[in-house]
């Protein structure tokens, strides 16, 4: 086994990425406090060619040095849009026929491993505030709520970690 140098990895340029067809996946960040979490979501969406990130409420916006530090340029390659509230963003997405999926421990949520998505679905994944999670007003209008099973003493993961897991699972479901 030999580690590949950067020149051999075959990454596409930002210009090529802009022209590339994107997955019909939008991530909605609901009042995310940490710029590092926001940057990490941008980087993950770039990695999986997601369509856009919706920044809502107190969520920081590029260009912010802490977002840039974690995103490593992904905030320039991934489309983003700002909304005063996540509820406003979700209502717009519903009007545009997106299936709204919240990542939250909630009554009626399903295990992420049981998530079924049609290849033709347009998906919006809502990630909530690091302390309070996804707002109840948003949960009330979601099509589905998913959760990641956890087996230790904690009942939550960092939002960028859980977001990365959910984005990967959604991408797998959309591509298979």
C-alpha cells in the first residue's frame, strides 16, 4: 500500500466543480453557533457534491476566517444562501418540493440506517443548534426525522460529525 501524493489523487478544480452536476441535497443550518462547525459542513458538502448550504439565524456567513479555516476553500465552491430563520428556509424548500429531513432525537424519529430515499427525491437536511437542536416549529413541518444511534453515556454528537454521517448516508441512498 502506498499513500497517494496530491498530484495523483485526481481532484477536480473549482471551475470543474462549478460545472459538475450536484446531488439534490441542501443542508439547512439552524442557528449554528460555531464557525468551525459551519466550515466543516461546507467541506463535507463539497466532498459529496451537495447542491447548497442554507445558513440561518445566527449561523455565520463566509467570508469569516474561522469558517474559511475549516472549510479549506469549500465556502467558495459550495453554493450558499442566508435566511433570517431556518423556518423561512424550510418553508421555501417545501414549496420547491424538497423532502425535509431533520436530524434530531425525537418522538417518531427513525434510525438513520433505516432511511429510504428515492433517487429522484430532492432532500433538505436540517441540522440544529449545538445546544437546543432543531427548533420544534421546524420539526412540526418536517417530512421525516432521523437519528444516529449512540451507545455511550452521551446523547449527542458534534453537529459537524453528525451532519457528516447524515450527509454520507443520504448521498449513499441517493446514488444507489
